[in-house]
C-alpha cells in the first residue's frame, strides 16, 4: 500500500465499500458526537468524512489535533445510512472508519480560519496567503484560472499560433507607466528594466520572419494598484501576426476569446463570435460616456445641446453658448420613483466632484423639475419625441465642457442602470472599440502626446502626419471590452521608419531621440519589415470576470496589497550594504515631512 494514499479525498464512492484505504490531507472540520468523532479530511481534490469511534485507536490522536493539521488515515470504507447521504459532496455516499492515524504535521492555532471562509482583514489574508489559498472559493478560483489559461493556449495553437518567450531583463519602454528598474552589477550606473509589455520584441519577431506569435506574458508596471489592476505584475495573452489587416485580427481572435468565455461562463450568455459590435471611439464616448462601455446596460446617452441654444433655462443656454455641451441619460419608467431618487442622484454627482446632475421627472405626460419648468413643456415634449421617450420616463442632464459632461454622463449611465435594475447580470457582452485618436492634448505639458500606443499605424500614414491636424488623426487601434472592462488592446503597427520618426516628431522628439530610445526597432525597420499587428488580452481581468469577482486579488496566487507590499515574503525589503556596493548604489533617504 502507498505510504500516504491509495485514493484522493474526492475519489471514494459506493463502489469501494468494504475496502481498506489510505487517505492523506488536512483536518478541515471536527465534530464530536459523544464518543464518536467525525472529521472532514480535505486535500486538493475534495473532502471525505472520517469516523473514529471509541474502539478506534485513531480517536484520541484526532481529538488532540487542531484544524489544518496534516494526517494520514487508514481505515475501512463504509456506506452511509440513506438519511445521512450528503448529495453536495462527491464522496457523500460513503465514510471511512479510521483504524490508524499518522500525524504528518501538527498545526498551531490558526491566525485565520480556513473552514467557513469568514470575512477576514486583507492584510491577515495576504500575510498568511498559504492558509487563505486553502479556502474553497479561492482554491477553486485559482484552479479555474489554470484551466482558463490552458484553454487559451489550446485555442491559440489550434489557429496556428506558436508560443515564444521574450526577455524579462530588457530596456526601458514607453508604455505609459513607470518602469521597474534593475541595476546592473557588471555595468556600473546602468539599469535594465522589467518589460511593461513585450511590445518591441514581438514586433521584432515579425521583422525576423516569424508569424503568429503568442505568449502568456508577464508584464511589470510600477503603477498604483486598483481593484481591477494588480500592483507590480500582471499577465497578458500577447500575440502578433504579419501581413494582416485589423479586420483579420478581429476575425481570428473573436472565436478564441469568445470560445474561452463560453467554456467557463456557465449559464451566462456570451456574445457570439462574428457578432462583436465594432463601435468607433467617438461614438462610444457619446453614447456611453466611456471607451469601455458595459453593453449589458441598455441606456444610451444623447447630445441635446441644440435644444438649449435658446432656452428659458439660462444655465444650459450659457454653457452651450460658451462651447459646452448638454448630454442626457434616460431613466425609463421612473414615474413611481419619489423625488428623493432624483435628488439622491444629484447629490451623488456632487460627491463625485461635479457641479450636479440635473433632472426632469415625467408622470403620465406631466413634466416636473426646474429644468422642465424653465425650458417649457412644449420644448420638453419636442426633446422627448426626438429621444423616443415615453410619458413615464425621467431624464438626467450632464452639462459642461465636453470631456467633463461625457465623463459624468458615463458614470451616471452606470449608476442609473444599477439603481433601476436594468443591467443583465447573466451575460458577457463583448465589443470592439475602434478608431481611437492617435494623439491627445497634454494640458500639463501644453503639447501633443500619444493617446494610446505610440507604435500604432496612423490612419492615412505619412500623408496624414504631414498634412492633418494631429488631434484629428485616428489610429488603427482597437480595444476589446466586456461588461465595462477593457480586456484587450491592440493595433496595426507602424513598420515604416519615416512614419515612426514623423509620429514622434509631432510629440517633440527628434530623429536622434527615436534612434537612441528605440534603436533596435528603428534599425530593424531599415531591413525589410512586414506589415503587422496584434493585441494583448488581460489574462487576470478575463479570469476575474469569469470567476465573478470584483478584485484581482481573488484570482491571483500571491498578490501584493494596496501599498504594493508582499506581506507574505516581506517585499520590498532593505538591501544589505554589500549588495549595494556590488551594484554601485547608495540609498538616499527622502526628506522627512514636518512633524515626523
């Protein structure tokens, strides 16, 4: 007999009744029924109920052990009485009567409970992550993550992609976030950078003559954490193809992404492959107030500025006259809502830092609220008719500078959808956002800057860069969104050195700057570069959506906390003086703040 187990804790069934077996695992729970001890024994695979009665030498040993101690049990498989069968347990038809127990490792008193999965402070959970990972839900999330990544790999291989590995120690790249720098011992005063993304390497692979590259790539960015963004590192399904249009990339990748979602969505609906909406960026910002719209929400934002060029409601007339806009979000069938619902929305907008969220009520065709009163019932009826709204629909207004009004309208659309229960919780709604602006205005530095990926191909190529207002140029750039999250981003890349130089010159860099910063890429483009493009899908974010959680730490093995600290391993930590000398570094402490 095997020294530790003949079966896992999920294998035994009525077919093994009468057999002598050996199981190993953790003591999940204990229940003392007056001389009979019931133990739930847990391993990676599941749980088996162990029974130790007064005649069993295992009883005093098991009775003395704390939960989470590791034991090996030898005993006989017996059928449970019909009334005690546990249908929720894979091994619920049987129990094992313990004849012998071996203690492999006794547990101390636990800093957090495993069984029951009670809410516990995150710092404790992260410090004792090895215990937290024993919890059923987190354990299941991690295994689902493993299965999702394996599924992605299989689907990518099935459509002809090859998995390549790109360097982890590399040069700094302009991905929009801070680099993690790694000092060089051999080259004093110089630093490697951890890759923010394998962007340049995957493009160089296309120049090198390979095709259909992918990897599950670790990426490193020194940026502040959020619920949907881990500090430090994250993983991408990174891919690149040569001699493709963006439409071909969408056609190849829709079945891959949709297939993975469908495989793990359970009963939830998934947008069919070939039917992902393709929404231009400008349209997304107008209709949804966001470049990552949640299409489960049926509400559509409209611009009604033209209705307020002349109006009895002076505030809106003044805003429109000054170049601002008025955006509206419908609130359907709110005739039975009290005034408080509308006032609460206005208060919420103010707490978010906006001037407020105006509103109009309507009950049985009768308009209410200051905006309607001042604008007039006839004009309101005209506006409602244009929007296709009914006699019991309310309306919220976001007014101001276009960017601010769009942002408020987008946030209000989400909140109204949630408050009115309009969001389809049983769906994954996928869509492409396309035609992103190539440039944006950097207000802080008073200059034109890249709005997205600097290596994208501008629509119109060199001619557009030389003859068009930079802020009107679109890029062959696209994002894939799902339920209000960006889950992938990609583009057709620029592969022409003269276009690359001109694109960066518009942002204030010279040809010499480009050669210095992106020497490898620039040099490669001189020797025959194919048209190419690709994308990167956020593995962590996709797993988070499919696991139905709202925090990435619930689907990651050993995440950092919100302060970018690894409480389990104690990182970051101070370096020893010897290490600093070897790396030619000296630590300069930041100046202390007043009162410290």
